[in-house]
């Protein structure tokens, strides 16, 4: 299995688990603060890591050549949910969801700028067209004001920066990367917990544990995906969550999409399969390892 294929497969696993974690989160966000949900997610994340690895080699979790950089990367996982909370207070969830899909383009741009990757033209086109089509599906022609753009930009930029920083840490241990991802968010939110804490019900405990456990596996998949292949070769595939989310919604609501939605969805799907087409037909771009 080549690095590109492995990167694509693990990224697909990440996207699937990300969708599941979002679904579980929606089940408890009506009863608990978003900050508490994020904090408990990373508490479970840390407990699982320590249960699996700390008893064998505790130093292996914290050993890193770039501790400050690791913690800065962790802050992206704090900025992202905070930006989402602000964005949903200003916009409908459809507009917020639509605004997020510029992430593949931004990831390609940042990887070219900071990692020296050299994306081919078809990857730029796929990320641009696919992102615009996804935005059109969810938010239509809504144009927020400059102030309203800020949380949307913060949400998209923080995720994109996290992905690029994770790729730059590919020579570090995956368990170390996962430990610092959770540690920074957990420490930053702990002082806030007394102000927002609500004791979870017994019925909600499995959901909260599922968010943390599946979230850990999802981030592990993302770490492996970014280490396996250059970001330019896999970034358009992030758009695959769009047809996945839409299909699940249509099935649940017994709803069939209109022609406009199907047109834009076709563009998104074509963007998603660009990485597969490049592998199938032997397109090769110069990599910067």
C-alpha cells in the first residue's frame, strides 16, 4: 500500500468518525455547555491514552522536541469549537456548515506556503470548485458582514492550521501528538468548568464517553493520514463529508433533493474523487517530504 493510498483510507476513516462524533455531540449540546462537552471529550481522551500507554512507557506520552509548538497546535482544537459557538449565534447552522468548506483550499495553500508542497492545478481546481459548491448547497447566496465573517474564518482557519501543523509533526510519535492535542485544551478549559458545569446524567455518560473515545480514534486516523501523504494529495477528500451528511439527512427525513442541490453535489463528489483519479491514472506531483 502506497503512502497516498494509506493517507486517503485513514482520512476517510477520520471523516466518518468525525461525523459520528458530531452526531453524538448534537445529542447532548442541548443539555450541557459546549465548553463542558469539549472539556469532557478531552478528559476521556487523556484518560484513555494514559490507560493504554502510560503504564508501559509514561515518558513516551510527553517526550517531544517541540513542546511549545505542540501546545500551540492544541489551541487550534480550542479555537475551532469556540468559533463554532460564536458562528452559530450569528448564523444558521446551514450557513456555518457552508462556510467551513473552504478548508480544503486553505489546507492546500498553507501546505504550499509552510511545508513547501507543490500542488498541481487540478488540486487547486478541485478544492476551489468543490468548496464553492458545498457552500452553495448549505448557505446559498448569503453574504455575512465583515464582523460576522470572523467566527467563520476562525473555525475554518483553526482546523486547517491544525491539519498543517500535524503534518509538520509527522516525525514525532503519534501518541505524543495525541497527548498534547488534548492536554492544551483540557488545561485551558479547566478553570472555566466551575462556572458552566452540570452533572451529567447516567443516560448521558455513555454518549460523553463515546464522544471522547471516538474523538481520540478520529484524531489518530487524522494523524496517520497526514503522516502518510502530502496534504495537497488528500485535502479535496475532506469534502466527502458533504455527501455523507446530506445522504444521512435525506434518508432520515425521507426527502429527495432538488435539481439545484444535485448539481452542486455532483461538483462536490467530482472534487472528492480527484485524489483517487490521480492515483488511478498515475498523476505524480513533486513531493516535499
